[in-house]
């Protein structure tokens, strides 16, 4: 199934944090918080301003982002748990070099 968010909403896949700490301690699932980092999967066309002009989004598919702890609505699409949120819920974009360091 394909999904395209409307207006200023984005579809986000959470990026899971590692299962162990830097000291090698394994964190059980019950003690983990949901990650506040994700990857943009799809974006809407942008909001419509007061003068009927489209306000384009600053994020694009593939961007790694940080978002608020309680941001978005959880949905399941093709068996995968994703988030739909407004662009204003996004706290910032993680630059590509930082995202690569974190992934390795």
C-alpha cells in the first residue's frame, strides 16, 4: 500500500537505539523508552497560508529527524509501525554526517 500524508504532515519511521549501553549493559525492552529519532518516509504537499499560497515543507524523504516524546499518531501500514505528525512537531534535522556516525 502507498501512503501520502496531506498538507504539512509527514510519515516517520522510528530509528531504534542500540540494545546495549556504551558499557555493555543490555537494556531490557520494558525499560526502554520509545526513540525520539526517526527517518522521514513521505511528506505532504505543504500547508496553505492565509493568502492561499502553498507553504512548502523544510523536510524531505530520507531526512533523519528528532521529534518530541509524545509527537505524532501511531499507525500501522503494511505491518510496520510508523508515525504521522505535523512538521511543527519536528525539533530538528540530524545532518548526514552525524546520522552516519550514529548508525555505525
